[in-house]
């Protein structure tokens, strides 16, 4: 009798799992364009970029960050153009894996795909560890136990969110990322109504080397919009929708970040000294300025949505990664989600048990960036081959690919050279891991 009850329970559980698996399967032409756009914008994290990530660029190009940002936006746009042209033609769940596969063959695609998989996989614990251990404690008094609990709960909650289907995370991304852009506009208008306008931010007041470092900082701050590439199969309008959404989201985020750079410089008095003093006071100039110019209530809302910006970015990456796993590993979305959930939760659990949050954040961030740039190098490198297969190859296409390879190659180079232990070793190991996974999966597929 007991064995019969157990058998019935197993059958019911199996039926439920099959039902959930079918519900989660990617369905062709089902995601509206506005949600594809939301996926791109949320993955760039406009408020997180404006409030926190912009700090890196400001520390180098200081009061010249606006013109550095304009240059950085245009530099990174080289990759955006490549991604746009790929995504218009190749509409799939595989995204960059399919881009590289069509351009350079299955092995090349697998290597690029696995490098991208590692990048997105490691980004999840990187961003959430930073949120739980650095961002939230900067505003709220949290005990070590509370931080550890938040660290572990985030991946569990996000996984449950993803198990609800593709549309709930995308609607969430649409609502919150739109509010983020609105908050940037409100704060900027308020600051400029007090400080007035000036052409000072358009003047070069730093050494050229620092100026270019700031430009690259802004450029890479705008990375991430390609998370929509993995919705090509499901998007209504397929590739045209993805490509258009990617471009629109990129320029909305770029304008928002440039506007934020302008009003943050304005709030600091339009001077290098003012920006330096601001950065000595806070690592979150956007939040600090919100409190100074708009008061405690607005600054709290600003802070909450800055933190949420990280969550939105992680959720967008999670959605993309589940589809990349679906393409690379097995055609089962439920299993693909759990393939991501297990290492995501495990890394966060290790951080919470050891208390080594900053070390975990530093290591995971480096791995994520090195593998991201490496995958982009491959996708950019085979771009001329892709164009040659679909149309007539022109000199512009080759020059675009070369420029993008140099730009992304610099990202890899900066983390590996000059050699330093353990940073360079971590970077090299992550690159080798991605290549090995690509070769192994290619061999098994054959």
C-alpha cells in the first residue's frame, strides 16, 4: 500500500514537472516588441549605471566625463552595430552562439557561446553579491546574518520568478527600467534648475590618457543590451524586432548616462576639484546628489531603484542565460533554468558562509568581464564571414570588425597584461575554461 502511494506521488510529480516544462518552452512569435526592448534596457541597468558605475569614468575623466562619455558611447557603438546586424538576420534562442556559428562554424560558435555562458553565469553572483554586501549596507544597518540571508535568498527568488514564465520578468523589467530613466530625468532637471547650464563639461581638462580611460569606462558601462539577442525566436517580428529594440535601448541608456554625467558634474560645480571632492565623499554620486538636491524621501526612492537596477540587470541576464543554456546543452527550458540556478545559488552560498563577499565579487567580476570581451572578440572577428554569406562584403564591414576586435581585445588585454597574481591567472583560467567547454561540447555533439 505504501509503495503504491509513493508511486502515485512520483507519477503526480512527474506530470507536474512535464506540465511546467511545456509551459516554459520557448514559443515562437509570442513576445511583444516592447518587452524585447525592456530586456535590452534592463540589462544595461540605466540607473545603476548613472548612479554607481559612472563613478569609474568620473574618477579618470573628472569634469570632462561628458565629452569622454560621448566618445565612449560612439566607440562601443561599433559593437552595437555588429550586434544589430547579426540580430536582424539570426533570430534564435542561442544569441551570440548562433552569431559565431553562422559566421565561423560550429566549433567557433561553441567556443564563443561557452565563453558568453561563463560570463553571464558568473555575472549573476557578481552583481547580487555586490548588491547584498556593498550597496544595501551602505544605506541600511544590516547584521552579518541578514546580509548572508539576502545573499542566499536572491538567487532562489529570481529562480522562482523565472519559473513563472518569460513574461513576468520582462514586464517587471519594463516597469522598473522605465521608472529608472524617469528618476534620472527628474533629478537632472532639478539639479540644473539650481546650478544653471554651462559649456564647461564640453572642455578637455584632463590628460589624454585619462580622457580615453574615462571614455572606455562609459562605453563598457553601456554594455549588456545584447541580452535581447536570445529572444529572437520568441519575439513577434523576429530579428527586426530584436535589432530595433537593441538600438533604441542602447541610445536611451546612453543619453540617460550622459545626462547623468552632465548634472553630476554640474552639482559638483563644473570643476575637476568639485568632482574629486564629490568622489572623496561618496562612491554613489547619484544617490548623494539626490539627497542633497531632492531630500530624504526622493533619495530613498532613488536608492531603492538603483539597487533594483542591479536586480533588473541580473534578471535580464538570467533570462538570456536560460535560453543560451537551452541552445548549448539541451532543449528543455526547465532543466536549462536549473542548470543556471545551481551554480548561481552555490557561489552565493559560498560567499555567505565564508563572509568573503568582496573577494567573491572581485573574482567573479573579473571572470565575467574577461570572458565577455573574449566572446565579443570572436563574434566580431567572424563578422565579415557572416556578411559575406548573406550579402556583398564591403570594406566598411571589415573595418568595423577590426575596430570591434581591437576594442574588445583591449578589454581582455587589460585584465591579463601585465601579469599579476592572481588576477592574470584568473583571467587566463576563465578563457581556457571557455575554450575547453566549447571544444568538448563540439566533440560530443559530433
